[in-house]
């Protein structure tokens, strides 16, 4: 059976898995919501509406109010793939989110996760 492209996966079905990953390591759903809102620009209510609508990753990122320009500061590998080298923007944004949740699960401090550009 062929794998579905990330863009076609249901964000509503993947989101609880992201929360579970964080909660297993002592983080909270609110922590996951914080990094998700940082990445996408959704408000708390808008994020809840997206989850209720059962949108795909493609729709979730396409409808994001303001993708954080500092998301390009997220580096490293997820599933063995360097996030900076992913060409498909939807897959890259999905992997950015996964990377942020991984950092939560590893106990990284929230201020480090929510990257700030280097000060000149």
C-alpha cells in the first residue's frame, strides 16, 4: 500500500500523537499548542477551529495566518532527513513542527525552542 504524502495527512489525526509524544516526557498539550501557534500564527481559538474541521496538513499550513519567519532557524534531522534540505514547503513545515515537539519532549527550554534571530 503506497504511503500518503504528508500534505494529505489529517492534521487532526496527527496532532494527538504530537501531544502524546510531549506528554510522555512530562510536557503538556499547552506546550504543544504554544509551539504550534508560534510556528503558524494561529490564535488559540483558530487552532481549535482547525482541529475541529479535520484539515489536512496542506490546508493547515496554507491557511496559517503568518508562518513564523524564524522557523528557518530550526535545524537538525527528523526521521533522518535534514529539515533545511526539504524542498516541499508543506512537508518542511510539518517536519519543523515535529522537530519542535521533539525538542519539547527532550526537555529543551521553551525560550530556546521558540527561536529568536541572532542579535547584531
